[in-house]
C-alpha cells in the first residue's frame, strides 16, 4: 500500500464532501488558507520572487484585520492556515497572538520561515499548534547564508539553534509537527549540498528539500547537474527524507478543479483564485479584504466568475501540487478507477 505520510497526494480523498460539491460546480468552504501576514522581510535573498511587490507595497496586515480574518476562517470551518511570505511571517508583531488564537480555536497552522525570528518563549506554542514548520535555509555555513539570504548581521547559528530547540521540544512533548529545511540551489551554494544534508541529519529534522533557482542565470545547468548527482547519492544512505524538484517540468492539464480548497490572502489584502496567480494577473483577482470581508468574498459571484473563466493555459507555467490533486479527483471520483463503492 502507498505509504501513509503527509506527502501522499491521495489525502485529498479525505475531503470527498467538498470534492463532490466541486464536481457539481459549487465552491465549497476552503480546507486551508495560505496567509501572508506581511510582505516585509529581514532577509534579502537575491532570488526572492516578491522583491518587486515588496518594493511597491510595504505592508503588514494589521491586528484587527488579522483577527477579523481568523474569525471568518473559523465561521467557514477552515481546518488549517499556512503562514507564509510575501515576506517573513514571524516578524509580524501580532504573529504569536494569532498562532495562540488558532491553537485555541482548533485551526492547525503551518509556517514557512527563514527561521531567524523564533521566540524561545513561544516554542511550545509553535510546536503544539503546527503541522509543519519549513525553514528556508539555503546554506550550510554562515558565509554562504550571508551571501544568499543576506541578513543584516550573522544569523545562521541562531537559526540552527532555533531549529534544534524546535525539534528537541517537539520530541519531548510528542507533537505531530514535521520540521523541514528547504534549500534553493544555484551557483552560489551548490558546493554545500553534502554539508546541508549532514546538517539536517545532525539536527534530526524530518526532511530536506532542494529546488533549483533557474532564472536570470542564477544556476548553470552544470551546477544543477552536479547538485542532482550528489543528492541522488546522498538519498541512498541518508536517514532523513531527501527530495528535489530539479528537472520537473510544468504539465499541461485540464481546467483546475481543486483550487477552491485553498484560499490565498496577500499582505495587501488581495484575494486571488490561487497562490500562483497572487500578484501575477489581475484577471484572477477575486477581491480585497479591506473592501469586502473575506467571508463575503468567498463563494461570491465574482469568485464563481473567476473560477469558471480560468484558462488552463495559464497554469502550464507552474509546477503546482493542485494538478496532482486534480488527477486523483479525476481518477477516483470522475472515472471511478478505485471502484470506491466496492469496499
Ligand atoms: S496554478 Fe492552476 S492548477 Fe495550480 S492551483 Fe492555480 S489554477 Fe489550479
């Protein structure tokens, strides 16, 4: 049987009630929200795709708006909220109050972070409230971290300590949170691959993932080929899960079914059909939570209009996990390849 892990795309089947609604042309309440509390960041990664957006819009979602959203999520029955960039979510001044609120209200969170602003006094809250925390590290040394993530002062050791404290506390309380490290690979850091994996093993995190930064000649084909060979070797002997998305090509797929299972809200309050369309194309904007409450925007006439007018051609640019969910939906619910009623 396929392994039961958080990485198994068959988990979409658990949301069959919402899938049946989607297949009837209805927009169900979202399972998950991807929320950018701020687009400000205390790092300056040279490959960051939000740099332009950040230079034009320096914004925090203010306390009142964050909690208005949180209450709307609860009313809609949202199950999890991912705190992500735009910027670095953990530098938002109200982030720990928000995390505590989600925990108290039984909404799971997950965090994508550069790992520098984890408050020691809040580690217990993070560990108990989260399904995962993923640290964008991109280096195995202070020198490379300063070159790639470009913090204002040395932060690498502090981040490593934060990861270690999270893992030790997670193990101590037996929490179900995964801890991962993500490395964007390019010419400035591919030489540290072995050290990155050794560090992840030493920290006893659950997984390490690699992606290639291919644009603007940041990574030559040669360095990615070398990185790929090393990673494949390391995979054979490592104790932790290692993955990479090198050479993955975006696939052409039919019109997206599953994007309403995840809502996306930017730091400036914009709500788009999906995270890939965020900041990219006004045609896919559903509204802005400063102009209309989220709970009214979700499933609104405009939401249906945007959902029904999607051009699948737009999605061919992206390696998007929702395409894998859509494949499962088509195979299981449309074509009944599992004979789901013959249990
Ligand atoms: S990029 Fe396309 S396939 Fe992916 S979630 Fe958005 S609409 Fe769906």
